[in-house]
C-alpha cells in the first residue's frame, strides 16, 4: 500500500437497514381460546342431571300408570248390629256416614204388612244429595232443593220424582242384621213388598 492511499479517510459504511419487524401476533391467537376444563365439567354435570331427572320422571309416570288411584268403597254386604239395639219408631243413623243407609224400625209397614226393620238409602232420588232426618218433623229433608220424604221413604214435597230406595235386609247366622246394598228395591215398581226388602220381627 502507498502512503497516499493510507491518508485518504475512508468513507463510513452506510447504516444497515433495520430488519423488518415481524408483525405482532394477535392477542387472541397468542392465547388459544380453549374451553376451560371446569366450565366443561359443569356443563356435563348439568346435562347428566337433566337426563337423570327426565328418566326419573318417566319411571314415576310409568309406576303411576301401573298403580292407578283406587277408590276403596265399603263392601256392599255388611252387618249392622242386633235388632234390639233399635227402638220401635226409631231412625238409626249409625250407618249413614259409612254405608249410606238408615235403619228404620217400624211398628207397622204397609208394604210388608208387618212389623220390623227396613234399610233405606240416604241418596236423594232427585239429584243425589244426602237428606237429613228431622226427628221433630218426622221426615227426611234434602238440603239441596228441598225434597221431603216420610219415614217410610215415600216422597211428598219438593222436586224429587220418586221415593228413596230400600236395600235387601235379613238376619245373619249370629243374629245380627245383614244389609245387602247390591240388591235395591223401588216402591214405584212395587218392589217394597218383596220379602227381601223387609226384616220381619
Ligand atoms: Fe235432593 Fe235435589 S238433590 S232435592
């Protein structure tokens, strides 16, 4: 190298251009939108709970279908105590609530042409209400529309078109009164004279 060359100041090298910046990653991409594990588990629990509840409801409905409501009615035939527990002329109301009958002991019944006891239905023959026995007035009176019946069961006032009904009555082997509600007798059909409709004493 010559002396001249060594005195020439060297030109500074141009600054290197800065390398282009890499574009910033979007924040969302940076953090992946993964379903949180806890949230996933609670959704699964909810789904299983709903499924179990619906299955339980289905099973309950099936069980209800297989065991429907049953109305337990008293048996049509029942014993109603001994005849001497009822006074002559008395309307015995002991079996009104449970069996829907009155036992009436009469000194004389024109239909049976005898003295004894008959079982009278407590169902009003108008629209099915339950009349009351009014001792002072010696009559049955229906509270719904005012139908009235004599002690025999024959109607005499109000809208009802016919008498109360009587049921089969007899004496059981043990001497008790036996009432059979599966056999009824209607006065307007001439059935009160049937021997089964009256217990002669
Ligand atoms: Fe008894 Fe109508 S139901 S009078």
